[in-house]
C-alpha cells in the first residue's frame, strides 16, 4: 500500500519548501478522477534557488568527499530505489 501526503513542497536545500510563486496543482488519478495530492509548481526563481543550494553543497561537502565514500552513498541510494521500485511503479500508475 502506498501512502501519499496531502501536499508536497519543492525539495531544496535538504527540506521541503513552498514555491516562491505560491502556485500548486493537483495530481489526479486518471482512472478514478480522484485527487491524489497537491504538488508545488516551481518556476525559474525556484530553479535558481535549487541550483545555488546544490552548488553550495558541492563546494562545501561533496567536492572533497573521496571517491570511495561517494560510491558508497550512490550505491545506498540505488539500493533504496530498487527496494522501493514496486512502490514507485504503483505511484506512477496511479498518476497516469
């Protein structure tokens, strides 16, 4: 079973934030026409903020992280995605 939050913000700088425009949209299950969740609609300002945040994280942390440590992080991420692949498939099917 998949649990959906009622609302999703933009994930920037390690946290969910509201879009600068304040705009959102509903994602709808095409089979039932039921609203699944409300999702934040990002714009160019949000992209700029995300890029600046990513650049800061790279320059302050990731750049100096040894390749072996980076590889472990990426492997863990890939493993978690694989473990939850069925859940992601259900979500994508629900969203059409």
